[in-house]
């Protein structure tokens, strides 16, 4: 019996969401502690099993249109003998929260298909499949999610630059899930409409976000946490002007600030999803996490900013 397995993980955008679609840089950090595992095995009929949907692959709902499209692409490319199979998706990533769930599933699914049919998979091919799935799921996809969910290092990304980098920082980020599904496809489209209507104003906002990304990179490399926190706040104010905030995410950011966070912002598409707050230490991060839970965060995660730098510095 043929079997295949593929793995991936989530991501969070530290800075530059939405602006990255317009050519400005963004920085994303892989969430390797939140894995996605896809397993495929031969089966009498084609079925999918996941927390989002269980049933025949042919009847996958529109909410998982990117997954269905990707399965069809991979099947057409790899399944020459037209075998039937069962796919299981095991993911701890909440869906539609800006943590890269759709890209992570697409990456793990692609790897599992190539493993099932014993085919080698180049990184470029993997990214092509993930981005095709992301385009169906979100509309115009920047490609940042695809890069980050297959990476073990932070990524600085723009249309002209892809840079994996490390840094040493004392800081932590605390991620708080608002419990409200984000609307990435909708918000990307709405920002585009706003930009087309008033390129001067909206273009200036997007440029501000691009500048925030440049400041963020310098702050990370130089371990300037207070400046980084201020930049988080500045970016969040700009994202709010783009109509991407909701009362629940505002509430969580305020709660984090009251608990000693150095700064906070929405992350991802907006109008729901998650917020990230910057903490100066693990103790501070724990206090912020408790405040987020007290104020209604559905899930929370703490991650060191420079977890990857420590691994690199060993050499």
C-alpha cells in the first residue's frame, strides 16, 4: 500500500502585511512549534479527513477551495495510475487567523503527494504549488506565507528581495487569537479598491508600513526593543486607518499594553485573526499572555524573537 507524509508549520508576520502586496518589504517569522502534518494512503475511495471537513474529496466545500484545487493539480501531475487515496490533515493552526494555516496545509499536502508517489520535490516547485493554492484561497497572494511556512528562519520579503536572516534579541512575541475569523481575501481586495480610489492617501499609508519594516529589521538586529515596540504601535495605527482593525483586536492590544507590552499590532489580513505583542522578557511575556486570556483571547502562544539565532550561533 502506498503511503506519503508531508510536514510544515505556521508563521506570523512581524511587520509589513498588506504593504508587501504592493512591493514593500515585510518580515515574517516561522512558528515551528505549531506543526501541520498531512498523511496520504491508498484507499477504496478519495476522502479527506480534517478538523475543517470530513468526506469525499469531490465534495470539499468552497471554504476549502484552495485545498481542493491543489489536490486536483497534484493528482493530475503525479497520479498516473489513477489510484484512490485517503488524506488526513493534522493541524494545530487555527484557520483564518493570519498564522499561515492555508499555506502550511498546502506545503504539507504537496510534500505528502510527492512522497506518496516517490518523486523528488525541488523548493521552487513546492513554492509554485503553494502559491497556486494561496491565490485561489486569498486572491492576490504575496508569496510571503509560502516562503515562511517552509523555512526555519525569519524571512525579509519583497518583490525584489528574499532574505533569510538571524539576529540576537532579548525580546519575545506573544500571539493572541481574537477568536474572530480573519478575512484576508476580502481585506486584500478592499485595500486594493481603496488604493485605486485614492492612490495618494492609501499609497502613503502603504509606504509608512514599508518604512516600519525597515525600522523593524534594524531594531531586531540591534536589539532595540523599545524602538521595535514603538514601531509595532505605529504600524497598528496605520493598519487601523486602512480599516483593518476590529474592537476585539483593539481590546487585546490594549490589554497587552496595560500588562507591560512594549507595543502591539494586528498581524495578517486583519478584521479578526491574531494580534502580536512585544515583551521584553519571558516573565513580561507571561504577564501579557495572562492579560490576553483574561480579555478573551481564544488561544495564545509565546515565541522568542531570536530562537533561530541561538541555533546559528552554536557553530
